């Protein structure tokens, strides 16, 4: 487990042994001597004799796997340039890990490393040749199999590694096909429960008696339901637990395997978020879930499989929060295309909603929902007699604005300061010039001459689309410019480097607007792009190549 204190930049990792708390790793020590350091995961072997962890020295998410012995001393055994995930074989002698393609940076190779040997002896047990697919690794709750999940947006294929014999060729569960997505749950009796959307857009669950019959849907345990989407499933000896979504609201169902009887878990709030959590042991007599609502901080519950007994195991503490002061309701708003979009409204009790200001928030890109969980950040807003409305699935502003305004006539507004207006205007001008450059470059027969100046052709052709996808200014200026488009500030290189470093070192979605305004960076980059556009307009590539 890990803990962090107010004095630390990074959490420390501990082990609980014989009732004592033992420090395993303190990453803050290494952070004192370098600009960046992080640990992604810490994974003990099955017998707890060894501990593997992967760390990152530069923030590029290329990890080095290191191994500690039982005295927490490092072994002379490292695995470099790995991707996410560390998995142990059953006999604690091997580690299974991922590597990325060095060009595309897509995880596409699965290796097996024998403890105590050099990395050049590692065995490549699978490589994906189709660049549309990405690989991630997982493990069955029975610990008997390690899953190679090879996936793209609308298709996947799972190959199973025998944890007892990891260097053997992985076995294909179900051969990939277009528009077929599936996941597996391995049971104690060596059967599999398959969640599949084949001819079932909301997914169904069927049982396969063994590893050789995974593609045969002989026994449907949870048939397809056009009104209920099955998000996930876990299996116990006598029960199947489903994570579902109905009318936009998440939920849980329990199926008794012997008679197929189904129980839907009831919750008191009108709107909430619930998901299965911490169900590591397939032999457990309870299942566990995380629950939260706009008026209830995240809480971990357990429920007995054989009855309805529920226990509150843990709840996040929020100082000075009094849930009885607030209320939440759930309504549906009809969007322009006729779809009813669920929204959650949270406010202090006994306020006049007809006159109260409202903050309306929604996000629905990439198939994601705005879940109705507890947000401490909105409490000060509610305390000012405002109300907060969240949209479960905004689908890129498809909701009916006129109907929303009729229901909520009063909005919080404020005058935009002149410096922010100027910043926004410069940003809009910058996007217009980038779009113009994009059009000129992609239609110019001499484009090949300056193609090396850009990070990739797709960065140019997708630049306008990128402005709609959340990356915004970081995509343009931390990828487009720093790769060497042009050094406009040839006579003031220090200033140019200073400006670029702000973008290089700022996390995506988190650039400090004030820092940008104070340094007048957008104006400088605007000049830079105007210079690029002028030379491209005249087919004058030599200055660009020279400055590059």
C-alpha cells in the first residue's frame, strides 16, 4: 500500500507484515537529485519473496522494471523500455511485460523475462503486426491466466498465457472480427464467462465450459437486453455479478447461477455512480463496490453473496460537509435529435430554482459520460444558493439549448477582462493562420521539401480537427512548433527557447493562462506563424529550411 504526507511530493510504498508497517520504497529520495521521477506500479510475486516495480525517470512513460528481494534490496536485474503492466508467473521465476514499437509508440510486443538473466535473453511470445491494434495485459482473478488483450475501437482479440508455463505459445480465445468486442472471466471450475457484443449491441454473457469452447455460445447466463447495457462482470462459484447501465444510470445485478434468478441492487439516491471494486478473490463470500452521489462522498460497500446484507467498509472524509443540507434530483431533457438526455440537479434545500443561478456542465466525447459522483469543488457554489446541473452524455453539445434556458432562466455571468479577451482573440487568430498553413501545405506539390520539419504528416492534416478534441493549444504549440518548424526568433534564441519550454513543460489541459498572458507568448507565436504563412504563400521554403 502507499501513503503520502504533506511533506512529500510522491507517495511512499509500504508492506504490512506481521502487524508491522515496513517501508519498501521512498521515491522522494530519487526525486531530490533529478527533475522528474515516478513509480507506476508495485507488484509482489505470488509467494511475496520478490517485489517488482516500474519507474520512469523522464515522464515519457517508458518504464524500467526493477526487482527487490525480501530485504528490500535491489537485485542486479533490470528490464528497460517497457510499457504499462508487470505480471508474475505462478512459480515466481518469470515476469511478463509489454514493449512499445519504437516508431509508433504503440504497445505491440509481449515478452517473458526469467529472473536473474539478462534482458537480451527475454522471449518474445507475441508481436502484433497490425498498427491499428494496441495491446494491454491483464490477469484472471483465479491467477491461472494472463490475458493479452489486442484491441482497437470496434474489435479485439484475447490470447491467454498460462501463468504456470509463460513461455508457451499464447492460446487465442476468440479470433478477432470486425465489430466484435468481448471480455473474459475465468471461474474456479475452469469454465469461462464471456461478455460479448456479437449480435448483441448491449452485450450478453454466456458460459463456455472450457478454454476450447470459448467461441461457442451454448449457455446464455445473461441474455441481450435492448434496454440494459452490460458494462462489466465478475464470477464467483455460485453467483455472477453484473455492472450495468439502464436509462443512463449505472447499477449492479446479482445472478444466482443455479436457477438464473436475478436481483437488482437498490440505491436510495435518484442519481449516483456505482462500480465494482476490489473484487480480487473469486472465493470470497462477499462482493465489493464503490458508491458515490452528489451528496455522498465515495464509499466502499460489501454485500454478502447469499443474502442482502450490506456493510459500509470505508467512506472518504470531507471536512465540514453536511449532506443533509443538499438535495439531488434527476430529470430528462430532449435533445434536438429527439434523444432524452438525463441530467442531475444538485442544490441547497429550500431555494427557489426558478430564480437561482445555475452552472450547467456536460461532456460526452469519446463515448464517455459525465458521471453523477461527489464533487467537493461544487460545494462553495451550492453554498451561494446556486445550483449545479451535470449532463450524463452531452454528445458534443447536442442538447436543446432553448429548452435548457426555459427551465433555467438565470445564469451566472461575469464581464470578461480585457486581457483575457485579447488572449482569446490572439488564440483565434493563431488557429486561423494554422488552418491556412495547413491548407496551403497539404495542397502544395512542393510539400515534400519541408515535410521533415513536422513531427508527422498526420500532425499537419489533423491540426484543425485537433482543435476540437481537447488538446487545443498544447497540441499545436508543444508538437507543431517545437519539432523545428522555424526559429522566428533567430536573433533572440533565448527568448524563443524560454517560450517553447513553457509549452513543453506544461501538462496537457493545464497551461497557466496568466503565465501565457504575462510573457505575451501568443503574440510572439502569432508573428512566427505569420512569417511561416508569408513564405509558404510565396513558395519560399529556403528561409524555413535555413531557420530550421
